[in-house]
């Protein structure tokens, strides 16, 4: 049976969401595996405010909700479990695993598209800041400062897709026209973005077990 840790995603004062995913629907098997995982956590993390599943020993309370994904199941546990209660389990539909190569290819495409968008936004901003007869930018709309084109353009490297702040008043030094161009670039980028690949539904179910562990 495969399982993996999903603990430690969110920390709250005095409690840490901790749990495990089990890719089987067999409750007896899940309870046995859970008891073993709890015992291992108690051995590794201790039994006092560890914020880990060692704090969630005992018979599991089952909720056969058949949720649509592991993520939904995890959110359900976080929403529903009260500290000091026994561990909760909620069922969710299993998906086939997405091949690692497919996931990596998606991540690479995603990253490249984002960098291309940022690069293009940078070019638009540089052109706007450096083209003009005067050595000074038009007066800042916020505070009226006249700033050196060269100085501001040199500082406006990298992440400028949300604008270029005035060093005096933090107002945006870009004109409305340039801001609209950047918004159009952003919309185009977001419109093109493909969704992270997901597995196919299998008609089979697994369980997420966990809760808020005292920490
Ligand atoms: Zn200003």
C-alpha cells in the first residue's frame, strides 16, 4: 500500500495539521497502517506537542464522503477536525498517477511561459522609460517629482510587470497607456496558461486520515 506524508502544510497556534493518505478503501487495513504510522511518529517525534500524527492515536472516525480529490479530502479534514478529538478519515476518489515526465514537462513549460511574459513586460517598461526627448521623466502623477530617465530605467530591471514605483511617493511612474499594455500582456499570459495535468478518475476510493495535532 502506498501512502505519503501530507503533514506540516499549515501551522496554527497550538496545532498543526497532520495526516496521511492511503490509497485503499479497506478500513481495517487503513486503521492498521495508521496505528503503525502513529507509533513511528511517536518514536521519531515524541508524544508531547509534536504537532505530528503521534498526537492523533486511537480509533479513526470514518466519514465516507467520496470527495472528488485528495486535495478536497485534505481540506475537509482541516475544516472539520477539532483539536483533542480522535483522528478523522474522509474518503476521496483515486486518480491514476500522472507520469513524472509529463508533470516535469508541464512545470518547465509553465516556467518558460512565465519568464517570457516577464521578459516582454520588462521590454515594454524599458522602452517607455527610455524613449523621450527629455532626460527627465514626465512629472510623477503622485508627488510631481521629475526623475532621471536613466536612473529609473536602470533600477527597473526584472519584475516590473506590476509597475515601476516612484522612489519618493511609491506611486506608479508608468503612464496609463503603458499600464494598459502590461495588463493586456498579463491577460494574454493567463489566458494561455494550461492547467496542471491530472490523473484519470478510477472509480476507486482511498482515505485521508488526520487532524489538528497539538504542538
Ligand atoms: Zn512620486
